[in-house]
C-alpha cells in the first residue's frame, strides 16, 4: 500500500506540519514508515495527529511508542561532524537520554 501510493510520505508529514510539529528522523521500509519527534512538541496534539494520519492515508496500523531515544553509531572509517553526533544523541525524550554536558560530545 505505502509503496504503491505516490505522495504517501508527503501526506503523513503534512499532518505533522498542520500541527507545527517538526520531525527529527524518518526511517522507512517498503511497507513501514517511522517518524521520530520530540515528545514535548507531540503530546498536546497526539490524538489529533493520529486521527489525521488515519484520515490522510488510511493505514493498516498506527503504533505509538513514547520515551525512546535515537542513538547513531558511526563505524570505522566513517566520520560525522561533532554537532551532528551530539544532536542525534539528544534526539530522544527518555529520562536517560544523552546530554550536552557529557564528556566527549564537544
């Protein structure tokens, strides 16, 4: 369904845009789309966003998980600018997320 419908991702992201919610990361596969957002921005509009997604694309399922953190691991020989590494580590909303003041995240 998702891979056969032109504009599917745009429609889903349009729902977030309607409520002024920016996304941090959006991994996807042939039949799955994941959107990571800051929980603080999302909580107020949670039910409205989910309802909007259902109206916009009629998905088979919408699964909501809270208190997740996104961690990027850079492999041997690969480089990422320090600010990107720091921002990726700070993306999650769980109480154990990495913070700016940790050593090595300069």
